[in-house]
C-alpha cells in the first residue's frame, strides 16, 4: 500500500504535453516514448518500422495515454513535414520533439573502406534528416507561440572514437547543431538539448548486462536515456539549453591509466 501511495504521489513531469519521438519502433526510441507516456505525455510515434510502432503504441495505450503512428523516413524532408502536420491535426499542439532516429555504418566500417552510399545513408538520417525536422518544428512552434523543447539523441562517440567515422561525425554534428539552435531559438523560449548515450543494452537480458568496461559495472538501459530526456523536457530543466547530457555509466571518463589500474591492460 505504501509503495502504491508513493507512486501516486510522484509528479507527472510531462502531464498534458504532446511529444513526437522518431525512431520509436524499438530500442532507445521505444524506451523514450514509453517513459514519456508514463510521465504523462501523449505520444506521436515516427518510424519506418510499422510493426514495431504498433507494439510501442500498445504499451502506451496500456498506460492510459494516447498515441499516433506516423510512418516516417526522416531522410525525406517532405515526410518530416507531414509528420508534424499529422501531429498537430491529431492533438492540436506539440510541446516536445525527440530527434532520436538514427542508423550506424554498415560493414565495412573502417574509414578507408566506407562507401559514399554508406556515408550518405548515415549522415542523411542522423544529421540532415534531424536538422530539417527540427527546423520545421521550430518554425511551427514560433508561429503558434509554443514554448517547447527540442531534443536529440547524440552519442558518447561524438567525442570518443568508435572506428565508425560517419557515425561519429554525424553525432558530433548533432552536438554542435544543438548549441547553434539553442542560441538562435532562446528568444522564442524554445530549448534545445541532447542526451549522449553510452553502452545501452537493447537486446541483452537484464542478467547479462554486467561488464568490466563500464566504470559503474553494467550496460545501460533505454530507460536511463528516457529519464534524462524527460528531465530535459520538464520544468525542472527550464533554465537549461544548448547542452548535451552524457549518460554512459562513466565510460567516457576512462583512460589507459584507469585500465592499467584495473589490471585490464598490460603496460608496454
């Protein structure tokens, strides 16, 4: 009974908000969509995976929140505009855009072997598509005087080498885009921030997530990223803009000295 009372007393940080979440069919995107619904928001799901979106939508409905599926390939600017139009037509407003959709470099991933086709796919999805979707969202928010929040999923690999150069470059571009947008949109009270995930387990069972390669000792969960996104979209972060919040269990803090100390590297 006490636990139920505590749960009821927790504030719904996104109550009466509407959020668009791209890449919402699975993984981190599904986690963000579901947890934002749990925090009180109605959710517009965008992805190319319609079956996956249906599964996410069922979970949101079970939480008592409304959802709308819009099949969207964000590489296509026109589809991005249609997504925003559909969201406003269904809910009358959008308070939050989560630019989460992204792809990684297919094999071969090494810089010397990456094809122009692979490069274009990654940059057009992760950076170009997100750029123009955010641009359109900001234009509509300004027109309708919505003091909203635009969020991006970056990566620790914006700053930590991944040996997947197009992916890392796209995420580094996102982090600078966040700063550029935040400064331009501040006068409209539109905040722009990002979350940079580290090693997030989207397929591994809970009992298989321990790893010595993360200082906290385990892989993260999509919920960890979702909670960071909810914080940045909420009134608790009303004075935060242009920032990237790293959520990686300390992974990006490590250095050779740390691994030597842990006896996980041999000194030359």
